[in-house]
């Protein structure tokens, strides 16, 4: 199967691949036409840069320059894994990838099928999450099919992704490393203090990861005049059962919550209710809290 996918990538076609976080929309990172196809398929603005997925750590020197030793240290510690590094881009890197910026996002994903694919292809792949721009990221091959089925040449089905939310992004552009997008590897683990919201990351637009149905977050209980809605809560439904209310009780387990978050949002979206009410998660679940508040943010 890899052979067919490699042929497609060599031809400049798009191949969606599984990672440990979410599915990526893969294309040859050295082929400008293929990169253009990625932006077109997602409907993504040209100034939202792509992550380059490397076959191995040695490739970092062909894509970035002036790499701080602390970044190399993190790469060795966490790659392959859910960590993306933002570094100064190598002058040879096509500005199409970086949205015209002089920085580049790099990572090595931790999924056996994709690691093999990268190794056999021998070149990096650009890989934004394989969803339409602004929509919920895909955690199964079926999700990719629903969003981009008519845009991709192939989807590699690696089953549901392990972690369920996108990689932590750390920028090494300023004096101190900064978290640009939170993920399951936390600032604390990385020993990074500041959380810089200024740096441009499309996943950091206020409304992102959003289903079409409006979302409202609640703390204690659902208070609403609506009678056709769905709920994601840690509590059991104590109200009168109603045909128009879909209540899902979920476990208080951070890993499980992250793993199922996007599939759950898609499922609730498909119910076509007037609103999805989601119980606020513990404040220590920082990356999940971040994704929920974006999903609930006003789309304008
Ligand atoms: O877990 C992940 O990171 C997944 C899997 C497929 O690897 N990929 C992913 O890609 O989430 P994407 O394109 O959906 O999100 C990448 C984020 C975007 O918010 C983008 O703006 C930001 O990374 N980014 C990319 N290059 C950047 C750069 N040079 N400076 C700042 N942000 C950058
Ligand atoms: Mg994305």
C-alpha cells in the first residue's frame, strides 16, 4: 500500500496520513504544485503556514537555520511525538509553505505507518490537519473522507488516533521559547513559562475547531429556554428524559476526553440540534480547555 501512496506523492497528489494526534493532509514538501493543492483542498488562506513532517531528525538542518541547542534537545527528547518546533527557516524553503514568514514549523509524527511512509518517500511531507479550514480536526479516516474525500488521492487508514488533539507548538524565534499552541505536552513539562498569543498560528484564531452547531460552555448546569439541544457533561442527566435532548455523560479522564473530543463534536454536530452545551473541563486540562473555548467562540 505504501508503494501506491509513494507513487501518488511523487506525482504531486494529496495523501492523508494518520499521526498520533490527528490525521494530516500530506503532500511532497518540495513540490510547489502539491503544496498549492493542500491550500486549495482545505480552503486555507495562503498566509497560514504548514507544518513540515520530517522523516528523521537529520533533515532539520535542511529546513531550519540558527537552531538553538535547546530546540535540538527537545527534538531528541520528544520526536517522534506530538511536539512541533518553530525555527528560522532555511533560505531554500519555499515561502509557500511558511505563508511568506521567515519561520518554519517542523515535527516528526509518531505513527508507525506514517514513519514508514516518510522513510520510504525519503522527503518531508507538509501536513496540516486533514479537515476543511476552520472545521474540527479529523481523528479517523472516515472524518477525512467526510471533509476532503473528493480532494485527496488516497487516505491511509491507521484507525482512530491515539491522542486526539493537535501537537504542542513551541517557537524558538524570540529570546525565550514560547508556546504558540497548547497540546498534551504541557508548558510545565517543557519548562516554558510564557504563553504568547501574538505569534501567527491558524489554530490560534479565535474561532477554530468549530462544528456548525453553536456551542455553549456551562459550569454547573444547563440553563436554557431551548428544547432541542444536546449536552456533553460529566454528570448524569437528572432532568426528565425528552426526545429532543441528547445527553452524553463522559468520563473525567483527560486522555480519554482528548482522544474522543473531535469525534464527539462531529457526532453532536450531525444531530442537527439548536445548540450543543458542553460542561467546562477542569482548568488543569489546559489544551482541551483551549480547544473548547475556540469551538464555542463566535465565528466572526
Ligand atoms: O498535530 C499536529 O500538529 C497536526 C498533525 C497532522 O501533525 N497538524 C496540524 O497542522 O495541526 P495544522 O496546519 O492544522 O496546524 C498547524 C499550526 C497552524 O496553526 C499554523 O498556523 C501553525 O501551526 N504554524 C505553522 N507554521 C508556523 C510558523 N512558521 N509560525 C507560526 N505558526 C505556524
Ligand atoms: Mg488544523
